[in-house]
C-alpha cells in the first residue's frame, strides 16, 4: 500500500518476518536478527528511486556501461537507541555510507521528544539521508529528528520504520509532507501510554535485553 507520503511494504517475506518479530516469545538474539532483515527489505524499497551514474565494466567478453550508486551519497541516521538495531543491516547494502546519530528520548509524561545528542557527517547537496527508527508511534521523535536534520541543511530525507501508528503517520504528513515514510506495518492505534498496538512492545528493550 502506498500514498504520496507513506509506503507500507507488504511483501510476503516482510509480513512473515514481522509476525516472528511481534511474538512475545521471540528471544533477543532472534529479535535483533529479524530487525536487521526487515530493515534491509525496507531499505530496498526506500532506495528504489535513487539516481545512479554510469560506470565502465569489463565483463569476461567485452566492455559495457553499468550503473552504480555513489556510495558516499547515502547517510544513515539512526535515532538512538532503538535505531541502532537497523544500522548494520542497511549499511551492508551501502558499505561506504556515512552514519550520523541523533539522540532523543520520549518524556513519558508529555510523550514529547527530548534531544541529547546530534552528530552527522558533513552535508552535501547530493546526500540522501535515511532516518532509521523502528517505531513511528506519536511521530514526535521522528519529526524532531528530521527537523534537526533540515535545520542543518539536509534536504533529501526518507524515514524507515518497522511499525507505525496512524497518529505518527499523520504527524509526519503534517510536519514533513516532503519526507516519504516506509514501514512494514501500519497498526491500529496508540494505547493510553503512547505505545503502538498491537505493536511489538518496546523495540529498544527487546533489542538490547533491557526489559
């Protein structure tokens, strides 16, 4: 399912792995592996429209013109801490990608993000920023992270999340209608504590065994 701002990747592999990821009995090691595998599949979709450049290639038979994605054009920006669980898998697709970090945590009373860290590679007009955050719940953290990137001069941004709630999608559409969002699932709603339901629990706790 796709809209101008939201793409829900419904590939059977994604849905299969999401079912395993959601399971409360999935152990930490397997949870981490699944997060990486799903992030990889989402990254394929999120980078479908990347521009390529010609490159000469010598096959065993003759010369030809191939295409390549300049590796230094991609910048991965995980939102700490849960976004770290997605970095290695996506970086395997783009070994020369830069990696920035944005530290945000959610105030459990106001549900609004609080910033504590921001460091990204040097900006460039041709850079494509893939913002990584497993959960798009209220949308506050993702919106704040993207706002900080824009303030720094980033213009080409894409958000990759595993699970989204309608409130988070609406927040992104309202605050950043120019930023496409790619998710593996659009869930029903947020509960009274601001968690996505049915969701998969706290992604950071399950990734790092801090439940």
